[in-house]
């Protein structure tokens, strides 16, 4: 389960190399999901639900919903194995303009994610003692430059690095879980609380949103459909195996935290994993957790750089972005798309003024998931004879359930953060108007 090596193979102009194996597919799902979120989100969930049983049920339930939400994407990716991710499926189902809107939305979302992750890595590095006096923005740009260099070498090299990074990340997380279970337990460090507030609908909504954000990235393998061997089989295997692994890891982490700390301690902490490890190792626990965070965020930064280049490549090949971005180097890397994407991400990372746009990104991600579900429904009707190596069970229930739950989450976000949520909703509309304007002016010029 490693990256496939094909010595001497070169990409024809405009084509990607199919050199990635099933191991890479699983690695990008695990690596795209597990990050700094699992270090911080347990505190939010504990503060919203208050009860250990409900906490574990919530993490397991969202993992199950993620599996259901993945059914439509896996069916479409197996049937239409094209680079670029969701926009490819939306364009096939609804036409060029809706596809362009989803493509622009997905690219924008990933550009800001790239910048945010780079800054997070820079902050963790400084906390670990690496160049603490240097500007954070400068370190973030340096991280993206390193990812650009690694990806520029070739698809095999960047894919292998993702395999290694995801494996190290999973091992480090399991080590933290083991240390949590080795801790003396909450009774030894804090008295039990007298009682907790009752479970509320608002608390469930807050917990669900936080956990869903922590599971985001499960669809990453779909961006590499043209580069994974036998995508008609391996996309489903990688996506479902990766989600199952992540769900198991998240349940273990929360069980370990609940063993080491009280619910109130978890709820009061921004980094409960560090507090849990500290009950056993003392101050060294914080250093260990920071090291894990660095490994985790570095792997995600590299993966987002890989993914965002494929989005730009796919849109350029369709004429939505300039054609020059569709050029592929002999090593299989879309270098022009990679350079432009990293340059924009580095500019955003250097300013530090983009953090509110992460909330906009959450809205965009939900809307993209809804669009994929709608595309699966539409293509079953418009192209019933399309070969579908993987057909989702119980159709049309999975996409309908995915649409309903995503709309409910979007409504909750609108109630809690109306400004950024509305900006996220308006962004695709602005993208559509811009695309139509450019498309109308092109024949005149």
C-alpha cells in the first residue's frame, strides 16, 4: 500500500500520471481529516453535550453520517474519474456555469485553507522553539515554499511524502491515546462535578457543527482520480477505509480524554490533549502534543497544496481558468497550476488577515457537498446507462439524507454567524456573475 513507482514514465502534455496506489488514497483521506481540529474540538463538544456517553455517541454518529455523505461522491468519482474533484461532477450534471461556480468556490476554499494551515504550522513551530522571534507570516510563506518544492519534484515524491506523513500522524495520535489511558484518571486529579446542564438542541447543533468541521477533508481522494490506479475500485476502498480509520481514531482520542480528565476539564481547555498528557508527563506533555501538531499540520499543508493544484488544473483544462494552468510536467505535476495556487496562498498567509474567511470556507464546503448530492441525483436520471463501477446502496436515500443534514447545519451556521455565513453563500453567486461576464466579453475581444 505505497505509492506506485513507474521508473522512466513521463506525462504526455496535458495529462497526469497514474502513479498513485491505494495506500496513497487512504493516506490522503486520513491525512486530509486528522489535524489540529481533533486537538481542540473535544473541548467544544464536551462543553456543548456535558455527558461522556453523548460525547462518544456524537463523534460516532457524525462519522457514520460522513460515510453516508461520501456515497454520492464515490459513485460519481468512480464513474467519472477526472481530476478536479466536485466541480467535475457538477459540470457533468448541470452544465458549464454551475460547474464553474462550484470549481471557483472549491478553489477559493482550498486557497484559504492552505494559508490558514501554513500559519498554524508556523505558530506551532514557534511554540516548539523554532525561530520564535521570526514573523509568523514569513514562516508560513516558508512552509508553503517547501511544499511547493516537494510537489514540483513530481507526483510520486509528493505522494510518498503524504503516505509517510499520514502514517506518522496516526502513530503519534495513537501514542497520545495510550498516554491518556496510562494517566491516573480524573478522580486522582479533580473531584467529580455535582451535575451538568441537560442536553439541549442548541448544544447538539454546536457539537455537530464542531465535529463535522473536524471530519472535513474526507473527500480529498476524489481530486486525484486521474492519478490513482484503478479509481473505479480504489476510490471507494480508500474513501470508506479512510473514514472508518478516522472515526476509530476520534473515538479512541475522546475515550482517552474522558479517562484522563473530567468533562468539565475537557470543556474548559483549548487543547485538552495536552492537558491529558500533562497529567502523566508533566510539562513535557505540552511539548509532545506540539510535536504531534507540527507533524499533523505539515502533512495537511502538503496535501492541500497537492489538491488545490489539481482543482486549478481541472478547471484550466475545461477553459474555466487560463489554459496555461493545464500544462503538466514530465514528472506528472501540473507545475503552472501549482505555482499560481501556492503564490496566492502564500500572499494570503503573509497577511494574517484571512482568519474570518475560514468561517466562509465552512459554508462553501457545505454548499459543495450539497451540490455533489444533487449531481448524483441528476445523473441517475439524465444518464441512467452511465457505467457506475460503484453504485450507492438504498438510492436515493443517501443523497437526500446528505442534503437534509447539510441544510440543517447551514441553517445553524446562519443563526450563529450570519455575516460570514452569508458571505459564504454570496461568494458562489459573485463567481457565477463574474464567469458569465467574462464569457460574454470573450467573443468581443
